[in-house]
């Protein structure tokens, strides 16, 4: 729901928005105070927590309704003397677009009483609107244009709120005329168009201000048609009630009916509230919120002995004051209802807000089954029952459980919220690969506890449902694995080679390059040192080699790699977890080195806040949270650890998941890290509460505060005298050191969840305080109301600062208390139209008398000791009246006594992850890296095996290598005057290579040798057919280009590109060309996504070709042939094939293959069949 913030939105789309916003504000404030920034990047709100500012109205710059005129004047001055200036005038008429007969979605922020709920008859319903300008978007009174300076502080809105009983709005079958079949809704309104209502007015039995609205735009046909077609809901008021609502009453309580309806008194019933939203579940997504409030002027029925239904309507009074007269007694008045709801008016003595808060205080408990259920199980002589009762007391539930082998049994289960403190389990310190090893058997009852196993599965399931997290985790694991393996292999090779000097990296070579240059000048044919004597190419390039058994094992599970891998993985992970400054770690207030780590950290922290966890895992049994209950709980760190471990278990391709251990290592570093410019480590929930009550529905923004001092017991505030001082602490600083609430949400209708990072009884957490929100407080006629009298306690108001206000010792006492009966003169409330009548047909505040009397009494308010006034104002206004009509708000304080706070010692360590040791997987067979022939460290090799030896390339210890028996090397390959690793350039005379195989490129005479290039067997056909098929329509169709690779397993060649060339042109008898042209969407790979397929139109030998290029999909630009799969087929989409005059035609296509170190291009052709199905 949108909240108006005057363009200063601080909303963060995260379940941790409270802590993230607090951390970012701390960083911005610290930088500003340290002089690192010239301006405050995130200034605190002007209103401190607990403060609000009221305005009588917020009018937009332009009103909707009447036409507005823009007049633009431009004067063009001539540079020539004697010529007159040219004056151009342009006019444009326009209308302001604003709601008129219906409201946009989310315009209504909240209503009171909530739909379907009940309250006292003295309560005046009200509606809170998200847009502070909305009540004044349109003109409520044309007289506003002529108001005096005294009236500048008030403005008549176009929206009013009225309460009706069923008999006041219920229509009889023929009330709207014979033949009209309009159906009323549950709130007794009628859904129809404006045009239909206007048609009813022409029949003579209905009047409506719509006629005046249409009269304003009568000269604009387009605007008139737009209004008539508008949909809306309308109520039909009885004429006498309409007169009472839009008339004034004199001091004798007699109705004074003017010549036409008067809307002036409704300017006192709409105002604007600018509030600090700290501690609110819904509005708390922003730091401040600006709302408009429309208060009703009519109360509910006064004489009901049983609950009665009342309908509340937010009505448009646009055009009402322009009506020429009041309707006749036989005509109904149609008014547009923009929002409506029903609530129940309760007779005296029923449950109210005070009773609801009292009931919550009397039933405080922790999150577990009620005592009655536990006592039934714990029988005195039943040891098994006592044990089960103890488990239920600890918050467990009995659930159905199906084992892996299929048996159905029962198990114990508990969610992350526990009634007592649960310390980290020292035995649950190893990561899990399935969650099964996290089950705990209760040996006393023989039932398995599956809590942590379920938590692991929940975390894994939630991670699988988040593709962004899965992708980021996979990439992050790859980065850790590649970096750690590289460092571990280097260390293993250096160890096997006898030190770092025997194995040098590029950086080492570059560092010693200056010494290498000096050694070059010592090289001479007759140098005494044999190391500097020139040698033959074979001696120069064929140096000493290690024996086969001396090669170190470099696999993931090799012992030398395994010993050092984790240290290297942690180091790589730490580097990836840094911020871009390269010094500090990423803490969500700076910029990360790795965007993947940003995603992973956010996901893990969200899980620590239990965000996204299904409700039935948090509340494992409905009996744990009964209706009208406040239940407290601790957060089980082991449950949260298991859930996070399940999520981080994804993307693991190794038996031993050491990368997960490295990821948890940097998560713990973040948890223990106090970020720069902050005063504390990251806040993580450890305590919380559930509130399930109708109060949450009635007040969605029920304010929650943490108290640093134990609250004192307050006296009964039900009297309405408002004498008791607020239990809330004085307004705190705009930015506290730590966020009081870490998570605060309405998770279901009537259910509130709050999480904190402090335990009850700690220095800064002595209690909780629940307060009605300032923008959702109730409005009431007075502290008492009946069908015979009204009791009003006039409150003190102030126009001085808070410091001066607190010097008034009587500031909490009512300024004046009085009671008025319905027969008294100069009454503040009107019961009925006739003064002597016992009817209650009006039930309305007497305005403007109420507001005028309030300001007069406040002017006589006692002064300060220095003679200055506490209140100095002479203009009655809606903001002042709203503070008087505010029903005394209730505060519900929860001091933490031994019953709630002494459930166990609170942990003081950092809330780090405990399951950090990687899980070990027992292999069924010995790994290749451990075999003797690959350098098994279990058997110590001899010196001759482990040290470099001077052996030729043909030594028995050299790796086995054998060319294909049919390989016949060319003469240039056997030249002995060049180094063995240098291939002499050799180009065939004709520049082409001819294959022995039809319709394929063959790279050798026999195919399949280490020096051979692979063979490509190509074909083209229509999908599902054996050839290309065309018909008379010859519509564009897809073509399958089948490219099969063979002989690549023996080839070490590096393929750069493979091309298929298709001749383009019309079909003729002399030249068989497959297509005339191609302008389709292009090709796409079928299954081998390691290649890209691109198209190009080229010219060759004076002819056009469609060139289809198969390119390896990697950064190095080539692919080793022996790593290629057996096919690289692709689909050419929507190709239009030529139609030939023969049933079957053979078409020849060309192919080309390009390789690294192969200057020649390997070319070939293949033939395909095109069949004409129309012949």
C-alpha cells in the first residue's frame, strides 16, 4: 500500500527493511559527523518517534471539476525602428484529472471501525486516506472563493463520512419508479452509471447534485459523455434526513433550513496527519507518513438492546451546495458513495478496546499448548505421559511421519520459535547432505525428533524456489573452487618439485626477467660452463622429466590437495566477500566486489529473520496461538542453522562440500564484524512475540515500543478523564543506536509478528508498550452518550513548545467537564429533528457550534506563571477539533517478570552459524588420484621416482602415446632443423583438402588419429522427414541442419570455426540452388549449447552465399577437438526453399573448417535431396 512521504521515501524492499534502514542511516550520520560528506545523505525525519503534526487541510494547486484556462502571451520586438511589436496570445482550456465517482486502488489506507467489527455507539467512524490531498481535490463549496481571511485556515472538502442504519437507506420496490430493478449492495448502495442516475432525476422521483456537475461541463460534449458513462455506487437518502445533514440547528435545537443545502460545517471534519511511523507494522515501511482523515459526524443507533448493523459511506458532496433548493418530501436524494462498509454497533456493557487490552494482559504466556492440554497428558503415575507433557511444554507437537522405507509413524516436531532458551547444540556442528543425520531420537519415548531435519528440507526447498539465489550460489561456488584448486595445485607441485624455485609462476618469471637478460650475454659456443653452451634442438627442447610415479596427485580428493584446500578456499571466499575498497567486508551499506555474494548474503540474512518460512512451520499447532492472546518465544539458533545449511547445500558437485564450509566462514565473519561508521554488529533476531487479537485488525498500525525501564502499573483509564500520564518514554532521539524492532509484520488478518535481538530483562529491554497509532485512533462524540444525555471532557490544548507545555501541572486534567441533556439549550449534540421528540433520527454533532465553543473555552484556559498564555488562537479549525474528538487512547504495557524473562540464560555470544564442519562422504572405491600409478602418497616413492631424471622422450616412464597405425606424416613434419614443438608452415598447392567420404569433411586419409582433424557428416531435412519437402504453397518452413562429428576423440586439433555455405539464387535447370534468399529470424542450436550459430550473406566468385558459422562458445575462441560432442546440429528457422520442376533434385552445398596452426582451410561438399510433393 502506497504511503505519501512528500517525496522522501525510505522504503526498502526487504523483510529486513527496519535493520537495513537503520544501518544505512548510521553510516550516513557517521560520515556526515566526521566531515566525510558535505551533506547528510540520509537525514533523519523532522518528526521524532512518537510525534505527529496536524494540518487543517492540504489543498492541491489546481482543483478538479471546473475548466481551467491557460493563457500564454509572447511579445516579439522588431529590431527595425518604426515597426510595431507583435504580441501573440494563446489560450488553452483543460480539466484536472482527479477521482470523482470512484477511488483508485489503495486510496483507502484504513477505516474504523473495521468492516464487520463492533464498537460502541458513541464512536464516530472515520476513514484514513493514503493521499493527503484527496478530500480537497474537488470543490466542496463554491463559497470558498469568497471566504474571509479568518476562514483561510479551513477549507470545505468534497468528501464527507456519514453513518446510516438499515431503515434510513433501505429502498422499497417502487421507490425509484415503476420498472426499475436496481439491486442494493450489502451496504445498501446501488451500483450503476452516472447517466442512469441522471435519467432517474428526469422522471421526477429522484434529485441529485449530478445535474449541477453536468451543468458545469454542458458546453463540452466529450467531457459530458465521459461523466455519464462513469460507473459508481449511489445511496438514496430520505429528504428529511438530507435536510438535517445539510442544515444548521439553533440554540433551541431547532432545525434552520436554508434556501439551499449548506456544506460549510463539514470543513471541521477533515484534516491531515503527518506522523513518524516508527514501531508500526504496515506504515513502518516508511519513516514518515502523511495521511488525510475524514471523520464522521453521525453516531450509531442509541437505543439498541442487541448488536445492530450500521453502514458507513464516504460521500461526494460535489455540486450539493449548487442545488437550487432542498428536495420535496416525496423525492429521494442520490449521492455518490466512493467507499462504504458495515460495522456492528454494540449495546452498553459489551467488549471494547479497554477490555481487549485487559484480557491480553491477564493471559500472557509463551508459545506452546495451553496448560489444560498439558495437564491432561501428564498423569501422576504415567512416566511416559510425563515425558510427553514435558516435550509439549518445550513447544513440541506430535505429527504424522513417513520414514524413508515407507512406514507411517509419529514424530516430534518444533519450529524455530520455542518457549524457552535453546543454546547452540555442540553436537550439531557438521553440515548435512540430506538432513537425515539431523534427526534426534528421544530414547525415553522412542519417538524421533525431526525438527532440525525438517528445517534443513525447508531451507533447501526455499532455495530451490529462488532462481536468483541458486544461480548466484552456483557461480560463487565455482569462483571459490577454481581459486582454491589453483592455489592448492601450485603448492602441491612446488612440494613435489622440491620447492618454489623448481616451479615458477608467471609473476616469478617476470620478476627475474632482468637476471635472464644478463645470462643471455654469457651464452657462447665454446663457453666453459656446459649450461651456457649451444646445443642441438633435440637437446635444447627435450630436457629432464619426472618419472611417472613422481607426478603429484592433483585431484580434489588427493591428500596434498585435501590438506590445504580449505585454507585456500576460505582465503578466496574472504577476498570475494570484500567491498570495492578492498579493505572492509561487504556489509550491505557499501558496494560488493562480488554481486553473487550480495545475493547470497541477503538470502542468508533473510532466513535468519525467518522471512518466507511457511506459517505452519512457525506455528506448528493451532493450539499454540489461541484467539485474543499475546505469546512470547525465543528463536532456536539450531533450527535456523539447519535451514540455512539446507539452502547452502545446493550447487554442490563434490563428495566433501568444503566450499560450503568456506561460505559459512565468511558469513560468520560478517556476523562478528562491526562495520565502519556503525556502533554494533549486525542485528539478528533472538526473541519475539505473536499477537493474535481483533485489536490488530482494528489498528493495523498498532504501535510497539521497547522500554528501557520497567513500566509502572497505571490506574484505570476507562473513565475517559485522561488523567493518567502516558506510559511511553519521552520521544527518543531521531536515530537510536540500535533498531528496536528487527521485524514487524501483519502476517494474517488479526495476527502480528515481531522479532527483536534482545532478551527480556536485559539493560535496554525491561518491557513492551502497545499504543494505538495516532492516525488510527478512534474519534468519539464524548466520553459518554445515551439517548438522553452526552458527557464531554474538554481537553487542554497548547500553542507553545513541548518544554513549556510540561510546566503545566494540570496538562493531563480535563479543562472542563460537563453533561448536556437532549432538552438543554445550546447543545453540542443533536438527537432529533424535533427538539421535544424522543426520536434519534439525527444523532449528529452540532457544527459549527461545537468547534466555536471549543475555541472560546480554550481562550479562557489558565495562563503560565509569567502571565503568558498556554493557548493563543482565535480560529476554530479541523485540526483542533480532531484533537478534541480523539477518544482517549489506550496503552498496554508488558513488564517482563520472572514468568516470561526467567526461562533460561540468554546467550551472550555472537549469533554465528554453528554447523561449519563439512560433511564427509565414504567412497565406495578408491579414487583415481590415490592409485599408485598416479602418485599415491600412501607408499613412499624412491628417489629415482620422485626426483627429476635425465630420460629421453621414449623412456618407459614417459606417458604412453601411440599414433594411429595408418598415420603417414608428411616430410615437413619430420624436419630436424627446428624445435619439436614448432610446426613448419605448409600449404597445399591448390589450397583445398579433399575428403574420401561423400557428404562429409574428412581430415585424414583414414580418419581417427592423434594428428587428424575430425570428420563432419552433414545433412539437411525438414523436421520429421528424411529430406527437404516442398509443396505448392511453399510457405517458409524450418530446416534441420544435421552436423555429426566423428574421429574427434583421437584429435588434438583446435577447431576455430565450421561453416556451411548455401548458394542463393533462383531455381534453374543449370544451377540447383537451395534458396533464392533468406530473411527469416535466424538459426538456433538444437542440443549442443557449447556452440553458437551465426549467419552472414557473402559474395564468392561473383555469387551470393548464405554462410552459416558454427563458433565455439568460450572466451579463448577455439575448442579442442577431443572435447567435442558427437553432434553440433542446428535449426534454420522459416527458410523458403526453391521449388524445382522435378519430383526430386539433388543440391550440393559447401563446407569449411578452420583450425589453429592450420593455415589451410579444410573444404568439402555434401549433397542433399529436395522433394517436390506437389508433383
